[in-house]
C-alpha cells in the first residue's frame, strides 16, 4: 500500500468534502500540520468541523481556515490568542463545543482505541456537564463523554519512515498521537522521512498502522510569546 505522496494536495486527493469532521494535532503554535491545513484551505471545502486543542492564531494554523470562513464548528480546549475566532463566535458565525484539555485528548484516544465513551469527574457541576449522562461511582458523580471519531486526521511529525511510523519532537508530540488515532483516515506530514527499518523501534511514538498517507513537510516553528531576560 502506497503511503508516501509528493505533496499535501496529492495526499488529500479524494478525502475532502464539504461538512466533514477533521481532527488536527497541535498545541498553541507547536506541532501544527501547516502544509495540510494550507492544502485544505486551497481546496475550498466548507462547513468543516475541527477537533483541535486550539485554533492557532489569526494567520496561522486553523486560523487560516477561519479567515476564509471554511469552519463552521470548533471542538476545542483553548479559544484565546485568535481574534477572528472570538469575533466569529461572539457574532454567532462559529459554533463552539468547549472541552477540558484532558477530556479532549481522551475523547480522541478513545475513538482510536474503539472505546465509545468514558466517565470522568472533570466538568461535573459546570456547563460542560449540561445535557450529559451523570452516574455515581463510589459516592462520586461522573459524566459520560463520547469518543471522537473523525472523517480525517491531520498531524505533524518530526521523523517518519516510509511505512508511516512516526516520531514527534519534544512538546510537538502534544495532541498529535491521539488526533492521528481517531481519524478514519490519517494523513501525516513529517520533517524527515527515512527508509523502513531506519527508526529504532523503541523510539516510535505512533505505529504506522494509524497512518494512511504521508508527505514531507516542515513548518515555520513560530514562537507564540517570545520572552527574553533583560541584559
């Protein structure tokens, strides 16, 4: 089965359609599948739902799809740092399903593991719990959270081999593994692609069985808030 493609456009060919559900890796500006997001924007698909920790900033990450009005709903943990996100949400143009970070990560992981849902104490007694099943365990109240299974997952890796095994670098690992797991199809971009067998097995963070298509692509590696010590 061919996994390696020459471009993001080729890797996404036949996968995109209006109204689809996409899970995206990344945290802040770190570990974002930039080339794939650009290709999704350029394809013109609309009414997208994204599950992602956040939506980047105004001109970066999922933010570029908010600028082009291609996103109708975000399932996110953090909604700051993006003025266009806030403007669209407050004006009623954008739907938002807010999730605590751990809950969002576990919803993705559960989807990839074939677990339909799980109980958690996180969010009990808040608006997060509204409309969700409550259950008592050992005298404590828990709420039921449903797993996320997306039409497509897009992720960014540091290294990959030709069979799709992925290695993430430091904090860029973040939401990428669970996002990759929960997609019916996963497309990954990697900064370096090596021959099969070149990666040390114990260093692999995500097995290639989860990755269906792969491209080589490196990003800007932006710094969200640069702080320096006064000299």
